């Protein structure tokens, strides 16, 4: 259940993420939740029909996820990626590329996939304090831009 205060914080976060972008890459947002759900977060976007949701677990098929993520971002969607305790190195590498160059670059069988992210595309990671502390990449904060911690 979202409080009115948290609703305002989330709306402000979305606006700030869309307006303030670095010149050489793409800011990735991070929202640290407590009791909120992805549905709560998506309901506060400008247009919930222009969103995509991904849940990353230990059994996530990485190649399939990267392909779907690239397609969603190429369409200019606001993409929410729910992180838990494990982040695959291939996914971290793509997050790093997005934050530093504003693009994704990977291989699908023998094909090279290169996606330059459009201006309207947004990527928001969602996790909890506890999960982030246990995440296998302790330097995740080096590749994200704005961070919102909900109370």
C-alpha cells in the first residue's frame, strides 16, 4: 500500500529520471521498496501501457531476458527490472553498457545485436535494501543514477 508521501516521491523520481540524463550514457534508476509492489510503481507512470516488467531470479534465461529487454527499450518503454539476490554477469555487463554508452551490445548465436536506446526509454531497477546488500555485485551503485528509497 502506497502512502501519499511515497506516491509523490515516485512521481517526482520518474520526472527527474526522464529530464536529467548524462551526455554520454543513460541514467538507470533504482527504487528500493519496502512493502510496495511493481503494480504500485507501474500504476504511477504516465502511461502504464508503455511499460515492461522483468523479474530476475536464479533461473532466469539470460539470453532470452537480454533479447526481450533490448526490444522493450528499443520501443521506448519504461522498463522495470526486479532484482533479487543474484545478478548474472552478462546482465550486469549490459547494465554497465547502458549506463556508460546508452546502448546494448551482445550476440545472439552468430548475430550481433546492437541497440541504441531512444531518449524516451527508461530503465528502472527495483529491489529492497536487504536484497541489494546481499546482491553479488556490490558496485551496482556505480552504474545507477537516481536512487529512491521508499519508507
